[in-house]
C-alpha cells in the first residue's frame, strides 16, 4: 500500500491521472475514504455533519468511479449524497455549502484530454480545499481509514435546481431573456461535450444555440479546454450567423469539461480569454451593479486587470497560479472578483469557487446593459486606461523530470539578465519566475509540479513580440 500511496500526488486542483494507469478503481478506493476523513477532521467542528457530497462530470466511466467513491466513503461511516446526474463542479461546491456537508468529492479531470480522470476535493465552505488539506490527505494514504462498525447511509439528489436558482438571483435574467426574444442578442454556447450541457437553457429558459452538447468521452479528439484550437465549430457558427443576420449582438460562450472555466467569442468570431473577460466583468460589476471589494489575480494575469481595477479605485491582491489560492483569499478578505488566466473566475458574492455559468450570466448582462459587442467593450477599456497588449501561453513538454530539475537549477544559479534582446528589470518569484522587461512586457517561466512540462506565459504590446519572446524562451529551454 505505501508504494501506491506515495505515488498519488495532488496538483493545483485535485488528483488526476490516465484512466487505467494512474487513475484506477483500486487507487480511488484508497484515496476517497482518506479524503472524507480529512474533510471531517477539518470541517466537522464548523458544520457538525458527517455528510459528503459525491458528484461527477461526463467523462468515460465517471458514474462508475463515483460509485467506487460512495462505497468506499460509506464503508468508513460517512453519509453520502450522490448526484443523480452529471453537473458542473461549482454546482457540487455550492451543494456542499448549501446542504451543510463536510465537503464534496467530484469525479472530473476538468480540461484534460479524454484519457484522464481525477478527483477534486471541495471544502464545507464551497470551494477547493487549501494545499495543507491535500497535503494531509497525501500523508494519511499510507495509513488509510478503518471500516466503521456501522456503515454510512447513501441518498441521491439533483444538484441543478438549487444551484441554478442561486445563479438566477444574481443577474437580471428578464433583461437577458428579453434581449434574446427580441432578436437583439444571439447566444452560442460551446459546452465541449462537458458538464455545462443544458446549463444555460436551465438558467434562461429561452433559445441558446448549444454546440458539442452530446456526450463524447474523447472530446472530438481534442480536450475540453477553452482554447482557440478546439473551437473551430464555434467560430464557423458565429461567422455563418453574421453573414445571415448582422443586426443584433452575438456572443459565443465556451465552457471547459467540468464547467468551472470560461472563455468567449465576440460577434466577429474573435477569441476572448479570461484575460479579456476579467477587465470587462470588473467594469460591469462596479459600474452597473455597484459592487466593491478587492480584485484577486494570479501572477500570470494580464496587466490590464490592475489598470481597470485602478480606474474604479479597487485594490489588487496577487497570488500564485491555481484557483485554490484565490479561494483562500476570498475566505479572509472582502473580494469582488478573483480570476486566473486559464479561465477560472469567481465572485465574493457567491462561493469561493470559479464558476463558468455565473460568469457567463454576468458577461451576457454586461453585453445587454452596455449595448456593446464584447470585442468593442474590450477596446473601449484599453482606450480608457491607455493600454494595449497581446497575450499567449504555451506548454512545453520536457524530456523528463530530470530535465525539469536541471532547468530549475539553472534559473536559480544563473539568473536571466536579458530575454529576447530586452533587459530584465525585475523578477517576481511568487510562482515560477516572472521577468519584467525593459519595454514593460513580461515573460513568466513556470514548471508543472506533477509532470515534466514547462509553462511559458508572455504579455507584450503586440502578438508578434509575444511570439518572439515565447520562441526565445522555447529555444532557451531546449
């Protein structure tokens, strides 16, 4: 058992692995009761409950893996509320808080390719557990949890009604519905074969043009990640719509596999990452909803975010990459919005969890109330703060973990003083190495904690400069 236990490691949001190799029934049956016990150790004094929420997405055999979790957790004496259907991960986080549970164990691999599955652990407060909790889970795996004299009870529940009811109360649903009904707004939703399927229709009750809504464990041969390379169908739908009808506003919304990350596409079929959506949401929520509070961003976030925050006299707090760090901040500070570059955005008025469906509703409300196409809204904000930039990120596979260690040692012992012909004027080490360059562009070099992958991030005045800098970093790494 110790050998198996030692090889199970939690990443920035949960434990993931290739189905049948790292992620197996046997290993999950080892992890689940330990995770339940640690949730009990951490949150029982607060909630006084022995109930664990168990949920899942639409991946291959997700229901069967959820059954393994239920059996393993009830065997050690915990009660379980098992979802009767797939649902977004944030719906299970919401259920944990709303139903006064110890937390939630969610079978999902988020945005990873179809060969992966995983387990996300959510706390009683309605968000990802902090690193010290996952460390405790890892530490107890070699010990395990003894079977209980009396097994726990199992019940089923539908997570959708309470969750969608909560989201509906946060926006002007009628205004969005009226815009759709009058032809002023057309919504396209690429749910990427994932857990967002049917979500917007449940929320709006009116026509949403949903694509890739069938269950496909192979995700069309790609991955359910909101990136341009996977969105050719959505781009085509919007372009074709524009050729037929150019009178109203068109919005494309993109959801990852477990519906906690979002991206968008404007009426001209331009991709808009959360780097663009976060400034728009800050502007909308402060101007039209009179929200206030701190803006929390990860170190990999765009420089436009603090500039728009400053426009509205909002303070900014910066964290390492990973939404759990944002969630930690939400638990101790008055936060308006917390967001990361990979698409996760959450709100202090909700739960400390990234929520793509709530973000989608706020984006739609921003479009309807401003009367602006998302691309025009973005350009308006750039003009307001006198800042224009381009951004990109690449993930570079490394030959082995030893190559990763060698590069890391090189960064520590031979600091970079020049990158792509530009002098380095500063370096942040909150998470990885973020180099500020002489023209105020930046390059961030960050290593995956669980696999031999180098993540390279760059923001510069033009996309040409971004690609030049990333090419330099790629050459340096190779």
